[in-house]
């Protein structure tokens, strides 16, 4: 078994197509097919079922790919560690981010990081909380910017900011005119607009309601926090919104934002990493920049 064959099998697995896999690997398709056939013969198992329309992994293929990914990730970690030892001033960092964080914090952090470390390339992966936890655990991303709670037991995390959570209501809603903070328990009969399942902030919203003794009556779901706010502004319900999102909301459909109490909810933003994974100097430099920028934002 050759190291390149691990790369070939993993690429075929993700592309589910020999032509696309060969193109990504920069080799000829016949060579890719020959290498796979050679590996299957050596192992004595079939790794993929070939049909006219698709390439699907067998059970042996699923097992092989899972192990191969771990090996490839270890090799990448070894390269990173060697690069740091040799004090290279270049590198690549793959950062996972929630859409909310990606659109509100990273536009401030990334330019600052690029100014300090122009030789380090940042690659962003934007996804749901559940998927980002899996990607971080598997080593597909170096670190992820998430919010508590973290469900994946293989991850460690460090907080970098705490953010108030506000209530968004339509302008014509009776609560919009109340000058004092709104008790969460007063929302038990309200219609809620929330993010779709898998988004970390949806779970936060449900937990806020649960702590107040009720389950939210959900009338609309969206994968985009901006859509949630626009639906609220259009009178379709109320929603919990992170303060950083509320502060940046502009445009035609803007809801009214109210403070909450009993309790006053907040969320904790964290940097998540796989436990025991080698942490590169590039990753540490990114975290230092993130910490400094968010501290400045909190003080401003």
C-alpha cells in the first residue's frame, strides 16, 4: 500500500466520480482506476461499487476511508509541526465559522490578521454548529468559532467573548413600546421565528425558553439570521437575536430590539479545537488576533 493510494481513495469517496477525482488529483483517469484496482487486489476487498451513474463505497470502503483520513490528518499535523520547528513564516489555517460569526466578527479580524501575518493563508469553512463540531473533531478544520454548548466530547474550547441576547419584535407589537426589559416568561404565548435545526443559536433560543418554563411556539424557520429579522419586522413573530447582529442590522425590514430579563440571556462565543491536536503557531497567532479585536470591540 502506497501513501498516494490513500489520497486517491479519499478523493474518489468525496467526489463519487472517477473523472472529477482524477481532475482534482491532477492525474489521468485510467491511472486512477489502475491504482484503485491494484490496491483492491492487494487488500482482497472491493472498496467501491461502480455503476454507470455513480461510485458508491462498500462497507470496506467506508472503513478504509475513515482510517485513511486519520492517517492523512496525522501527516498534515506532522508537516505543520515541522514547519513551526523550522520557523517558516508561511502556512495555511482552516477556520470553521458559524454564519453569524463569519459575517460580523471575521470581517474585522481577518484584515488585522492579514496585516500582521501576510504569509499565512486563511481558508474559511462556514457551516452549522453540528457540522462544524464534526469537521473539527475529524481534523478537517484546524479550529472553529462556535457558541456554547458544545456537544462533541472530543473537543476542547476557550471562550473569547460573551454577548447579550436581545428580543426582536415587530414595530407594531405591544412589547415594542415597553421601556423596561421584557421578562422571558412573558413570551410564552408568542409566535417565534427561529433558525433551522443544526444551528447553534436555535438551541440557545430553545434553552432560554426552557429556563423560563415554556417551549417556543415556532411558526417560521430559516437558515439565515437576516431572514429571521426581516420576518420579525414584517410582523410574522418575535425572535431572539445576538446583540452584534442587532447592532449591524440596517435596511427596510428592521425590527425593534428589546432587552430581556428574568434572566437576562447571553451567549458565550468559543474557539473549539480537537483535544490533543497539535496547535500550530499560525493557529495561536489567529487566536491572539481574535482575542485582541473582540476585546477592543467590547470596550468601544
